[in-house]
C-alpha cells in the first residue's frame, strides 16, 4: 500500500485539487514543521490530538477511535515514540513490539507496520524522509518538509483504516476480482494509453466539479461519459480494479480528509500533475478519493459508507450512479486534456523513460539468454514493489511480471534498486546477478527434472553458493546458501535458492 503512496508523493499545495470543500475547514491552520525527526515527532503529537476527534465526523460507522495509536520510528530505527492521547512518549527498547523486533525489515519495506503495542492496536510509521526526498527528486519535484509531515499523519490514518476498519471486526465485503493473469493491481506492460486516459479524464472532471460548483452538473456528465466508455471498452480491467478502487479510494479519503479538516493548506487529493497525471492502474484508485468528497458534499455520506462496506460500488460508481450520460458528447472537447495526459504518460512510461528503462533493459537481456538469475519465492521472501508492478503481455514473456526499482529482502540476501522479474503463476522472483562474481562449490550432476517454480525450467545440478555480487547488492547474509542450478527456455542460467522459505 505504502509503495503506491510513495509513488504518489505530494509536490506542494498549489495545484487545482487544493480547493476547500465542505469537508475542509475554511480558515484552518497552516503547517510549518522543521526538517528533522524530533520536530516531526513533536508536530505529530500535537497534530494527533487535533485530528483524532475528526474521525467520527469523517467516517461515522464501524470505527473505534481507540484503534488509532501511532508508533513513530526514526529512519535509523533507533528511536520509537508512542503518540496517543497522552502526547509523545519514548518507548523503551524492552517494550518494542514483537512483530517489529522479529522482522524490522518489514517496516523498511512498507514504511508502516501494523502491530500490537501493550495489547493495543497500533500502527508503526517510519520516518523515511531520505527515501521520500529521493523519490521526489527522481520525478523532478521539490521536497516540502511541512507537507511531508502531513503525509506521515495521512499515512497513519490511511493504513490504520485499512487494518482496523476495512479488515477489522466488521470486515468489509470484498468484491469479486480476477485471478491468475487478472491480478487486481498489476499494470499491463507496455502501458496501454486508452484506459489510463479515460480514468484521468474522469478525475479531471471531478476536480473541475469540486473547484467550480456552478459547473458541477456538466462535469459530472463529462465524468460519466468517460466512465461508461471505460466500462464498455475495458470490462476485464473494470473487474480487476474494483476492489482497489474501493479500498484505496476510501482509505485515502479517510486519511486526507481528517488531516485537511484541521490543516487547510493540505490538499484533499494528491496533486494532479507529474506522476499522478500518468498514474498506472495500481495507483489511480487513490485519486478517486475525490469522488467520495463530492458525494459527501452532496449530502450522501451514509449512502456511500454503506455501499463501500458491502463491496457494492467503487467511489466513482457511487457518485455518478444517477447521472445521465450526455447525448452526442463531443470527445474533441477533451482533446487538450487528452494530449496533456498522453505527453506525461509517454515521458514517464515510454521506451525513453528513466523510470522504466530498467524494465526494458531486463526484458531485452532476458530474451537474449545466457544471463544468470537468482530464483526465489517472492511473497514469502518479502519482496515489496517500489515503483510499480507490471504484467508482461509479450508472447515471449507471457506469464511473467516485473517490478521496477524494487527493494528486495530475501531470506538470505538483501538487494536494492533492482528490476525484478517473476513468474506470476508460481510467485517466483528472478533476480539478475553478475555471474562472473559468483562462486559455486560442491557442484554435482543430478537427474534433470522440471522445476516446480518455473514451468519449463530444467534442474541440472546442486551446489552451495558461497559468494556473489548481485546487481547493486547492499548486503549478503547467512552464507553459504544451498542452491539448485537450472535453465529456462531462453537459455538463461537459474540459481534456485533451495532454503528460501
């Protein structure tokens, strides 16, 4: 979840989605926070007390305010503060949550961790300031310490909402989604323009409706036109994204609206520019929080809460369910917005994109064969996407997926900055390594047999991996590692980590 939030970083409050609505207090407080951990901790303690009472007014069903307890962790993970109704208190190491002590890397992978602290439902939030700044710089955006502090508070409410409202005692109904190659959050690669543009035109129409109530009817109709076109032209994607639209749209609405209700300079939705203007399928759902704001401002709060809890409709469907589609709509009226979105999509996700260049490179290398990959079960190993996940449709690599600029934490190996390929049906990572630096001992021939991880791969020998230098390795732990050696249909060498659980 946070991986997507980090992609959708805020870039300041000057965009057209900042406008106050009925959910934001006009004349509310502004935010000024110094750029250091202690200042952020002090501000979060104060902001927590001011924003927590807003929970009931923002979402007044199946929410227990006692579930919202924050543990704020320094970036070096040496200091933890408890932030609750009593303010800020340093947590002695003897009291650190067991789930965090057992696997501190889990907090690093997502920047949040749902835990129990002295029997209380709690959410750990990592002060990942440097990672956030680097992420923003990669998009050519400026880092704003005050807005970053607000983002930490929003993240706390967002992730707590997931854990203790959507998945809590009164667990929401999950709408049916696809399976296999229809996973709900994977973006088809290469990027298909039309569904992305349809969805962005919907969002732009909602922004216009929020900022100009006099043209709300017209903008609702415009959004409904593109919604219907999306539903008609891409029904499989509609099914895949419904759950994400509901769960991420509502959590984003909850977190942002609570922060906005006190701090008026915080935007109701993430700025609709840069990465958000080209957001992939997996990240568009966050933008639909604006549809909930509009429905609430239209006096339909109880209705929208009921719909989401039952898994009936996505935010955009709830808002526009009774809106008529304009007759004879002229798509040329949206050409300027269409072209603007297209330019950003091509810049960020085309063949020359600095973001996706690693993906293009690894696909070209994989098809060429004679490369070496570590193979490990991905989810059990805790691989977390950094810049998005992509489902590959080229017939040469059908059934594979990629994660770009991922942070990978295997049982025995820690890697950063790699583009990772995996076989979707078996959930196995293929991590590129430098074969020249790899030393394999105790090699012996065994009977060839198909690999259980990668269909079509053949095991040729067993060995112990004693040392290697994977691409951009930052740490290698607990060597030696027992492995099996295999190959795939492209002639690539596969090193299966046998003891990776």
